[in-house]
């Protein structure tokens, strides 16, 4: 089972949804980076359950404990171990699922592969495991600050309520002012109302998260099998419930001609250090390598598989039966998935930066 991410900046995770704790080890963190523990905790708070009426009712403080790799407020360059303890498990809510396979969950595939599974909240397949990604992503963000890279994700679509795809039309800082994490406040209100209605009906919704990376150096990524967009895509599709990834104009580019799609270079007479282009249809990546423009991409998330409605399923022996799920579940993953998307983007960019070694990262 692969439990590690990255090449130079790496994360190895451990834990289960209803186990004692979730944790991990980050290796390859550059030495001398200021470690802002409050910032790391804030990133976890953005992901934690129970933060609004449109998220799961599970109550967890998700307090991070840094166990190693930090001395006098700075990274030492050695592995950073961390732990987040589980405190509010309701394992009894899943007892009726012990001998059943939940539709569209990992229950059947895990059991078929390993011959054993943790039925309590999905065990290792639970989205609670993404806690480790948020901690590692926060560390990566702290390192990326040193080279001026910023990452901002937001909810751009819930069901059929969608924003325009041009992120430059919005003040992205507004995303953190509402519980849906959408920078269009009117659309955010509509999304919130829809999620509330669907939650009351015991059902779930999917949507899209858009992510924008600014300040990325030119030259990250490789032209063949180490393409930057391929790494970003793999990182995003490793997130629970992620079903699709596109960067730049993505699938919309098939509607245009090459003469319309090409990003024309600006003459470098405007005093800027970076070579700029008139447009950015490429999404900041060309030939698998970052070109210095904003990197932007979108990730599609399916509706949460656990619905509080009776569904037909099968038991461990393949006999038909019915299931009515209990427990505390998100009616829509989008609001809590925003910081996870940012975390995976940060880890990917830092890992590629350390591979490329284009600029000295230490302050």
C-alpha cells in the first residue's frame, strides 16, 4: 500500500478515521524556514468537521502536535513528525455496515484487495485521512512564502450553480468570508441554500473547486514523464471524491482554433522581470513546464457516496440486502475540500521546486 507522496519533499501518512490518531512524517523540508504553528492550525481549522451547518456534525478540535524537526521556531531540515488525535468517534453508528458494502464506497474494493476492512467510517479510505495532507501542505506553504508563491482555491460550482470560469473577475479573498468558500457572495448564498435543502433530504451534492497559483518560478516540471500538470493532476485525483482535473482552458480549448488559443508574448519593454503573455489559455504550463504565468486548474468532486436514504446493496457473501446509513456526513465536500486542494498544490509545487533548484529557497 502506498502511503507516501513526493520525491524530495515527501509526506508519509498513517491513521484511520476511528483510530487513535491521524498523523504523518514530512521529509525534505528545507532547513531554516520559520514554522508558524498558528498558521498550520488555521489551515487545519479550515478543513475540520463541524464548522458550519452545511458540514458534518462530527465535533473535532483537530489540534496538531509537532513532534520533531522544529527547533526554536525553525525547521531543522530533519523529518517533521506530527499527530492529530481523534476525540469524537461514534463507531457504533457504523455497526450495521460491518457485513455490508456501501454503494460507491471503497468497502468492496478494499475488502477484495486486502481481505479485511475497517468498517468504522471507512477506516483508511475516509476523508479524515486528509488531515495529514493539510498539515504537510501548510508546511509547504510556509516554505513557498520564501520565494513569493501563493496558492488560493475556492468553490466555483455546486451542482448547477456555477461561477464564470475566469478567476480574474473575482476578489478571491472573499472566498473565506462565507461557509461555502465562494468569492461570489450572491452565488455563495444560493449554494448554501441548495446544500441545506439537500442535506435536509438526506442526500448529497458535488461540484468544482478552482485553484490559482501565483508567483510560480519559470522552469518547474519536466518535458516528458515529469510534467508539472501531470503531477498536479495526480495529486488532485488522489483526494477523496475527486473525479476530474483540467488546467488552463481545459476541455473548453477544443471549441477554439489554434490562432485563438495561442498565448502571444508581450514585448519585454514594460520593466517587469518576468516574460509575460497577452493571454493565459495555457494555465501557466507549456510543454509540461511552468512558464511564470498564473497556474490555474479545476477539480471536479462527485456527490458524497453516503446518503441518509435506504439503498439496495449486498452483504459480504454477495446476498442482496438494504442499507440505511447512519452517522455524521458532509452533504457536500466542496467547502472542506478547498484547503485540501491548496495543500496538495503546495506540496506538488514545492517538490518540483526542490527538484529544479532554480532559486535559493532559504531566507
